[in-house]
């Protein structure tokens, strides 16, 4: 499949938007049953959107930067009149009366939604095995997981069903599946992309971001969805940064920190890939500084208190009263209990209980309060590091894609998959995972580039250097 | 009231006021009372998945205005989530302010000269309204529960007093003064019956110079009458328990207006753990000095000052006149009284007419200009109109508008000529010789008897003062 940039250029040049849409539908038909990528395919909506874009071109109007580009949306993004489930039985069949801000922005720039993709229920997981509608398979090796929680959106791009997709990243849910599926995945600076219409998992950590086959497509997509939104009080007030224009800036003169804690514990093939990436960047003119940020080791524990605490509150509204599924009970309280008992899966219940406990009177200071202090230390530690370097390099995940069931019985082993990605969310900063080399079973490895808030342009430029060296462009 | 055996009550009040904004606290839905159920709702105030709150700036301004009016420190503040499950809470948490409220540490001076401290006045969102159908009337065991979310997300300010109140009358004065301030600054319409002002009372009893007793919180006080009755009942109940050797449990109690008693709603051990934490969907609220200055500059003259200013226009005001002034200020009739003062008219008469005739037709004031009020009072003062006639003219003006002279003429309130009055009085004296003799012998009460007869004979057109003058001249 062509890149988003190529499709948009072709459509703006007069090629029918239906070409890419039909190509996408064909790819979906070919493998969706096997891989379980899309929970809902909006075939009619996509064709109708393509026809509208063709009409715009005929009238001489510009359909936008993503003219006719098929896109897949993680199913925790609200879409008007289109089922939005969060891969949970509790929301099965619910159709939102409104679009997430990112969806409106995509449509305004001519993108065409092909449908909604599978995820770990309410974005809680690292393998997409926690979906109430069955796991998604890794298109590169269907015996393995695509990562998670945005496994469906990663698999959509990795299987060429769409050139780009949107996911959400709370502790690594874009970067980890991007690494496991051989894609570029971006966790933008907190507040760069509006969260309005993203069904919240952990509000202070969630960010929406792009998946793409290339750095340029990822930069283009992020540029379209980024920017202040009056509907999201936490969205940054600054104007949208220019990203695509800086992709070719290179890394000459940049100082890049190789952080020990972002490689420690990774498999040998992953460590090798990171080291090779470091050499590549050095050859491109960057200065490498070896760093240690011991606070990063505290990230996982803090995350697994803060995220469940916020989730326990965010998921309270799924009570059967106003929307979604309802299981009747003898009175309202019994109805709420029955609804939540039947509607939520095991991992969601585990995190709601964890979070409720962490916020309870008598435990707050020891757990949630302590985690907030760790978070502050993490922010300070990153700030100190960024006084010395422009960006940081490390691994995205400890290993390549793992096999189904290998971690489902041990939540801690699953949680450890996010150990390298979580610190960025806690600090509210930016990070990119870019494919670089392969490891075990010839599966892709992701290298992670981290930067301070609003450093995306810099990170894209470095990722582009790695992409070229990896022979992917 | 006096409590028996030297007991003293200690009362602190929590007053919730709905803010008079056009829209709700976190969304653009109309903040209106009385619309069709669930007609003022959107994804945000229904708590639909993915929706997010955006703070209403006008609500912040009104909250700051309340802070200034209550002599509080206006500080940088944050929002928290108060988590509990209830069907009228769309998100199953309430967004409120917790450890850092927008207003802290103020006070309110009452007309009797006492001062009640204000601990805080913080912002929060209102809930929807649930109606439980079935025999129980409560959530448990209800056949069906109906929820109206129109009120969900309406901005509230909760004003928490210190435990400084010592009797029901003071509690009443506190709420009345607070209500008057909230109305004056445009923060609230002050309608207790519609629930736009709601009061919870924390009540305990102790003997002076001993530590405070255990308190009970009484909910559901929807009128000043309920407030005083409930506080009095609760203090006496606690004294009974203590004097019988029992102890008070800290609990929340419900006030039953019909039965005139409080009953246990929930004890402290059953109290919810609200799991407060910072609302991550909102940023810190840090109004800059310029914004605070604008709000302060826009604050109108407060009721206490307005009362002082009006009383200064009266010479040695009586208690009744002071009450009249309070009514005038409560109903925002100051301009009418001030107009009479500026025209060098009878201010006491103006206060009386404003506090009675204008107060009775408060909603029709648009029909009565200050100038026409001033004219009517002057006509009464000069004897052109009797008191009864002046009241009738004011009533007509409020009802239909127009100018006082034309209304008086149309009503036939032409002044009787002195000759005509004199002739009438002469005829009545002749017809009632015994009464006239007693009056002449010094029984002043009989003046009233003759005034009554004259009024009847002239169909109310005579001026009482003129009749007395005529009687005196013949005495």
C-alpha cells in the first residue's frame, strides 16, 4: 500500500479517493477474520466519504492534507453514530452522539475512517489479549501478540489494511505495539493532542498518537491532529508545531543521552539494536552521552498506582444508568453491581480494585500520595537530564513480539513489558518508537527516542536518520 | 430561646447556593429551573464516555464575588473528584474543591452586631434529581427510579461557616443576611423553595467553658422556618440524650418538616469513603490580580451598607422603620426611597410605602417609575391624598402604569373643598350630639368615631388630618 503522503498527493492530483478505499477494503477482507484487527468496518461510510472527496476535487476545492487517506481508529475514540466499545461488553452496541476532536480534525483534512480497531479492554493491557471480543494477532507472525493496548491499530497498518492509524498511549500503548509490529509509533507531549472524545483510562497519562509505516507519515498525521482544543482544558495553548517540515533536519550537533535504565534487562538482540542505533546517530553527527537516571526504576510502581487510581474513578460512570449494557437488579444499586460484574473483564476489575484501594482513606498517603511524589521526582530527573542532552535513546520493549498466553497468567510479567515506556507518560513528555533491525525469529525491534515536552520535531528528525540507515526509506 | 440547665448550642452552617449563570459549570447547557426533564443536557453534563469539563469563567467570577463579599482570601485553587455511586451523579463522581478552595477564611457580620466566621466558600457541580417510585420512596426497594439531569452540572458555591452560631435566631439571621448578599451581588436568585439555596446545619450542645460536644449534621433544611425549628429540636434532643446519661453519635440526620423532628440518615461508620483526588481533566485555577481587581471593582454596595445609608436618611428610626429598611434593601427598592429623600420628601413615609405596597407587588415594579413614586408620596404628605387613597393609587400604578395625578383623578380622589368638609362635619355633629359632647369633654378617642363617619359620608375622599383639624377648631 502507498504511504499516506503518496495517497493524499494522488487524490489531490485527481485520482479517485475510492482507489485507496477499495484497496483498504480488499486488505481488510483478506485478513481481518484471521487477525481480528477491526471490530467494526465502516464500508459504506468510507465509500461515501471517498465520493465526497472526489466531488470536492472536481469542484476545485482542496480536500486537505490527508485527502482520501484511509485510516483506522482505536475503538476508544468516539465516532458519531458508529459503535464505540473500548473492547468491553459494557459498551457493546453504544453509539456516541459525538466525534472525538481528533476524528473531526482528520475528517476536516480529508482522511477516511475505515472503522474501529481492537484493543485491550479500556486500553488496559500490553497484548490485546484482554479484549472482550478476542485477541488481535500480529500480522508478522499470527502466533504472536501485536502488543497492546493499541494492538488493532498497529496490526491494521502492519497488515497494510490502512497506511496509518490512531492509537492511545497511557503507559506505552502506542510505542510498544509499534515496536512489536515494526512501525513508527508516537506518544506526543501531554496536551499536544486533544483528549476530548477519547474514552479515558488514566486522564493524566493518556495521549492519542499516530501509527505509520514511515516517519514522514507519522509526522504528517500528528501535525493534523495536534493543536489546542477549547474542549480539553489540559490541551496546550501553543499553536500546532511544524513537524513534517523538520523530518529531514538530521541530528548533526545534537546531544543524545544513552540511558542505562532504558536498556537494562532487555533481551540481547534488543540491546544490540539500540547500540547499533547509537552508532548510526553518532555517524550522522550526534554526540552520545552515557547517562543514568535511577528514578526510572520507580516508574512502574508509581504507574500501577496512579493509572488504576484514575481508572477506578473514570470507569465509575459505566453503571448501566445512562448508556451501554444494563443487567437488571432489584433496585438501582443492585442493577449497577450486576451491570459492572457482567460488563467488565478480569484485568479491568483488577485495576479498578487496585485503584480504589490506593485512593482509600488510610491508604492514600502510603500509595497514591507516594506515587505522586515519585512522579514529581521523575519529572525533575528528566529535566536534569535534558539540561545535558537534547534527547534520550533507549529500547521500546524488552523483547520482540511474544507468543499468545505466555504472560497472561502473570500480570507482573505483562506489566514489565511497559517498563521502558512508562516514564515518558509519567513525565508528560514526548517519545517515538522507530523500527530498527530485527531480532529473534526475524521479528522487528523498536528503538525509542525520548525528548522533553514539545520536542516532537527533533525526535522525528532523529527517527528519520535511523529509518534511512535501516533501509526503510 | 434559652436551653435548659445551662446548656449552650453550637451551630455551624453549610449553605449551598446555585450560581446565577447562563450556562452550567462545565458545559454550555442552559442553567434554568423548571424546564422539561432532561432537556438541558449534553455529553458533558450527562458524563458520556470521552467527554471533558471546561470551567465556566462567569461561575468563577461569581464565586470570587462571594469571596469578596464575605471578606475571604481569594486564593489559587484546585478541583478534586469526590467519588461515590449514585444514579443522579452522571460520572459517579462530583467535581468539587477540596483542600484548596477558591475562597478561605472570611466572616459575615449580622445586623445584631455578632460576627460569624466563614471557613471556606468553594465551587462544585450540582447533581441531577432522582425520583424513586414505589412504596419506600428511597433508593432501596424502589420499583423504578427516574432521573432528571437538567440540574446536573449547575454551578454551586458551598459556604461553610465556623461553629460560631449560638441560637436558632442567629442561624436564621445568618442565612437571611447571606441570602440578601448573594442576591445583591447577583450570585444567586436566593430562592430556597426552588432549591437554589440549601442549608445543612451542624448542631452540638455543651456547657459553656467545656469542649464542644459531638455534632450531628441535619440535612434538608429548605426554609428559614425549617432551619430554626430543626436546630431547636436537635439541640433539645441532644440535651435529652445527654441528661439521660447517653452520648451523642456523630451522624447525619434528616429533618422531617411535617413531623417536626430529625431522624438518623446514616451514622459516621457508614459514611462513604469519597476517595478524593485531583481532577486530572481540569487545570489549576489561578486568577490573576487584574481579574480579581475587576471582580472587586464590579461588586455593588452590600446590603449592610445600604441599610446604614437608608437609616441615615431617617431621624431616630423606630424598630418598625428599621424592619422596613431591611425589607426595602432585601427587595432592592432603595432607589424609590432615595428618590423621595432627594426630593426632600418624607423618608419615613417612603420606607413605609416601599416596604408594604411596593413589596407586595414586587414583580410589577417595572410599571412604577421612581419619579411617580416620589410624586405619590408627596401628594400623600401634603394631604392631597389620604393614606388609603395613596395606597390605592400606588396599587393602580403598579398594576397598569400611568401617572399619579391622572390615576387619582380617574379614581375620583379629588380633594374635598374645605367648605364642603366643614358642612359635612357640621351635619354629623348635629346628628350625634352625645358623642360630640364626650369629645368636647376631652375623650380624644371619639375623634376616630367622627373620622369614620366622615369617610363613610364622603366615600373616603376626605383627608383624615383635615377632619381632625376641623373637629379641633369646633371643639
